[in-house]
């Protein structure tokens, strides 16, 4: 009886470890899917896209030119962001 009990216990431990690994993998897959879904949803809500057109790049360059990099944004954000354009 001792051999059968230890064999059953050994099989049960193996099955338990396999079950734990499967659950861990499932949790990982669900987490990955949910975070990707959240990122995609936020992109749709805020209509976020990459600046790839020539006009967009020109406007981005103009915005950088308008910024006053000598100002501390924590002290005077308006002057930092718009200081050279006013």
C-alpha cells in the first residue's frame, strides 16, 4: 500500500504543478491581452497617431522653436512653452 500511496501522491504533485503552470500562463496571457486592449482603446479615444506627414513635422518643429528652453517649466510653464513665440 505504501508504494501505491506514494505513486498516487507523486502523480498528484505532478498534476498540481502542471495545473499551477497552466494557471500562471493563463494569467499572463489575460494580463497581456488586457494591457494591449487598454492601450488600443486609449489610442482610439484620444485619436493618438504618429506625426508622419510633412505638415505635422513642420508644426512640431515650429512648436519646438517657440519653446524657451532657458526657462524652468516648473517655475513658469507658459514662458517655457510659449516664451519665444510671444
